[in-house]
């Protein structure tokens, strides 16, 4: 896959999404232990896994854009 340079405004938008996803993960980690409903806990844990992967991907996009 070819590396695409991002314009400054695109880098800022990716950074904003990264901050949002990081905040969501932090909040979910705090609440997952408080949840008593098994199904809801499974949903939150699945979201944590997906969001953690998204954070890694977004960090890679930003790192590649700054090369």
C-alpha cells in the first residue's frame, strides 16, 4: 500500500479522532468493572478491543504521515 501524505488539516482531524477514541477507551475501562449485566459487559469489552485496535491504527496513520 502506498504511503499517502496527509495535509495539515487532515492530520489534525485524525488526531482529534485519536483523542476521542482514547477518551472512550479510558471511560469504558473505568465502567466495565461496575457493570453487572453480563451482555452489556461483553459489549463493552468487545468495544474496548476494537477501540484499542483503532487507536493503534490511527497512531500508525499519524506516524506515516509525519515521514
